């Protein structure tokens, strides 16, 4: 049996493990009966030891429990399957030999048995939220361009709503078992706070995920005065240095130190998944759009809508409506379908990777 862990979570499980053992000792226990490694292996059949780090890991039925040796009679933390933290009597060294408090082994066995008996559901993307930027009284970028000999007024809010609606329809057809949602489906004014609240209000199971894709068009000031006005598509995601409160204090029963570490790891996980989602959509845009409009790459920025939502998220700029060539692409029905298809292919590629057995990476 395997438990899904994405790459960033697997990598930073070691970081969590390290920091946990740097925390102050939680408590001191009275003298406890101890057993040898040989006897411990009768309960937990496999063991690995790192003499340099003084850390050990017990394995049983595809699950594992990691720990760090401490002092006799003290309490330590054990990390179960890389994500659950339990407090246990600390193993310690005695004459160069590890001694295991009996209650330490019993606690690890109980924790691993709980994982074995837990009905683990496959990891899946349960909801995809599409956010057409602007709307209503907020038109977003606006321009007048001559297309096919006619002067056309282009508004960002209209273009992105068209793309988002078509994208939703494609995703609904492809994923009838998922929630395919839009922050707005008509030309209404919607504040950024409302978009964030809508996204964060979607409830899913522990083994399920939500992704958020915000769609926009770009514009350049005084583009008509420039010889080579900016053009091309780009994708933004939240910089790794930004920290949100993903694990709220009111919903966490452990210590503030552990909550802070787990919150950091979850943030790192969302950053990795956002970068992956951005890369896959960018690859798809390169395939469908690059011959007629250039890529401006994937970039980091603290856009409000992606900063305030607690999930993997990206902001896609389809092109510059201030550029006549990009504007023509974003106006014409056939080329607009290519943008939609590119977004669809990038998102579905992410879903496939996320939902494959073991996720992005596995611990066996």
C-alpha cells in the first residue's frame, strides 16, 4: 500500500522532521519499561537507522513512523507517514544500544494500525474554479482596434468571460464527476474579496484538492505611440516567499510551533503545484498560440486573488488587447477557441498527473 505525497511534501517531510526535534521537550515521563530492537521488530517488522542524524524509522504494511532519539524519560515526536505528528516516550541510547520504551512501540503500532485501517480514498482534483477577471462596472482593459477594416471596441471582461464559459463547458464534459465552477457567469461586478471568499468556501474531502485559474487580458499604456507594442501571453503564480495562514489556529489542536511548520509545508506544496499548473498551461499555450503570438513565460507576483485563496492557483494573461495583432486573435472566434483549448489541455494535464496512482511521487 502506498500513500500519495507530492514532491514538495515528500521533500519537506524531512524539514518537518528536523524542526520537530528542535522544539522544546514537551514533557518528562516517569520510568518506563524498555525493550530491545529485537523485541521491537516482533511488533514493527522493519527498521532503518541513521547513526549520523540519530534518527530511526519503523516500517509496517507500507506505512512508516520516524523518530529521533532523546534522553531517557523524556518525550519526543514521531512523524507517521510523513504528515501526522504524535507525542511518544523517547527512545534513548544506553551503552551504544537503542532502548525503546514499551509505550513508544505500542504508540507507533497503534498509529500505524490506524493508518492501515483508515479508508484511504484516491487523491483527486474535486473542484476546478475558473475566474473570469473583472465584470460589470469594471471592464478591465479596454481598447478600440481596427479588425478586418472595422473599428472594434474590445473589453477584457467580455473576452475572458467567453473563454471561461467555453472552458467550463469543455471541463464539464470531460469531468462529469468534478465540480466545475465559475466565480461569475454573467457580466456582473465582483470584488476581489468576493472571488477569494467564493473559492475558499468550497469544501472538499481530505483526499481531494481544488485548483483555481484566473483568466485576464493584458494592456500597455500608450501602446499606439510605440513602434513595437508589447504582446504575448504569460502566467503568474504566487512567489514562494509569501506566507498565508492555510492551517488556521482555530482548526488546529496541536502546538503553535507544529502548526507553523505544517502551515509552511502546505504553503510549499501549493507553490509547487501552482508552478506545475502554470508550466503545463504554458506548454499548452506554446503549442496552440506560440506560432502567432509570443510567450512571455511564467512569473511570480503577489496578485490579490491568488494571494488570498488557499489552494494551487494561477493567473493567466491571454495577450495584450492594446496590441493590434493580439487583439485580432482575442476577437476572432476561431483563434479564441485555441486559447480555450490550450487552457483545457493544460488543466487536464495537471489533473492527470495529480490523480495518477501515487500522485506526483510515492513513498513505498
